[in-house]
């Protein structure tokens, strides 16, 4: 049933419901009709994005690539991604290659180039051809350890090198 507008003041400032009751602030609606709203959610930033990297194609079956501040094929030349300002980290790896690859994470006590490797997690995790995986602290709690640098290592599976496709690596940080 609609409110009878012939019984309302021209501009009373009151909001009348369809059942002719007056709305009050306890209902979450103010006299002027505006609603009280609390914003909630997450503050997440994309820290690093590598899309359609084809560097593994035709390489040795043990070829490896490190994704930090840049893309590098040598473990000694890794420039870790600075993750010191983010509490939570999440990494999406999408394997668009025609064969499986392995993924692991290198954690550094410094975000500057050089050898400050602290930990490798996990030892190795296979990612099937055409598959995507989101890595976070639920499965890898050490991913959110208090450290300064991170590099994602993707390497060929040791038996077959990709012949077509690419790899995508996206690193997120914030209050996930």
C-alpha cells in the first residue's frame, strides 16, 4: 500500500514509508532520505604484473626464470620485488604453455639486488599446462612472513620444454 501523499506536509523533511510510518535514524535512514552506510573491504594493490612472457619456449628442460623487480634467468642476478610495506601477499601464476611448469617462491632479507636469499618455499610445485593457481598464506603461511624481498621462480619441468604459449605472473599485496 502506497503512502497517501494528500495527508503529508509539503516539505516536512520526514521520510514516510509505504505503510505510512515515519522513518528514523535507527533504521539506517536519515530524515532527508539518505542512508547510513559503512564502507568495508580490502586495500589491495597490484605490485607486479608480467603478462604473456614467452621466455621458456625452446629453452633447456631445466630453464628457470625469476620474476621480481624485473625478469631474470640467473639466480645470482635476481632483483627481489620490494614487499616490505605490505602485510599480506598473494601471487597468481597462469601457465598458458603447452606443458607443465614448476613454481616456487624466493624470499629475501633485502629488496636490493644481490645474494640475500633467506628461504625458498615450497621446494617445488607443479602447475599443469593451461592451469592457473593463486598462492597465498592459506596454503603457504611463510608467504606472509616479515621479509623485504620476493621473487617468483618459474622453471621448466625437467623433461619437456614449452613449444608454445606464455606465462603470466601477478603479485598482489595489501590487506587481503
